[in-house]
C-alpha cells in the first residue's frame, strides 16, 4: 500500500512538473506587447489611489512612453524612475518617481527661466491630476 502511494505521489509530482508554468518575472511576459504591458503597469501602479478621470490623467502622465517624441528628457528617465519605486504605489510612488526624475533640461529651452518655473510647478502639483493639476500649475506660474 505504501509503495503504491509513493508511486502515485511521484506520478502526480511528475505530471505537475510538466504542466506547471515556470515562475514568471512579470505577468507581461505572456503579453503580445510585453514592453507596452510593463509600461502601462508601471503607470497604473502610480495611480491606484485615484478614480475616474483623475486616474486616467495620472496613468497618462506616469506611463513611460515607448516613443520619445514629446518631452524627450522625461521620456528617457521615466522608466528608470518607475523601476526605482517598484515597492511603492499611489501618491507615495508618484512622489518617489518625481523625486527620481532629474530636473527638466532647461539649458537649451528658448526661455530657461520659464522652463525651470514650469518644472517646479509640475513637481509641486503632483498630488493634483487632470484639470485640477493644470489649474494648480497655472496658479503657481502666476
């Protein structure tokens, strides 16, 4: 009886070994577009504490772009900043990401002072998203 249970246990273990999925680094590994999936997950993790339009605006702001046409400095550094903050979520993660991003590259901007003020205003208004965030930035620039 004990021998048949041992054989049965071995057979079950062998069957599970062949059917089980290997440990995955990410749920995005099986995605048709794993880079896009990972970028979206990073953005979404930054916005778990928000709802509705505020969440959509936050995800758009904190999702690393796969194409760096607009805001190239931010685009290049955002994925690394998101990775540095992997253990956090919500507002705490947004603050961590912003702190990890370098200041805006204003040296080559047509109006460097305005560029620095805009960067400071955007960092100060991180808790606000969507239209409230735009209003906050505009108020700080006045």
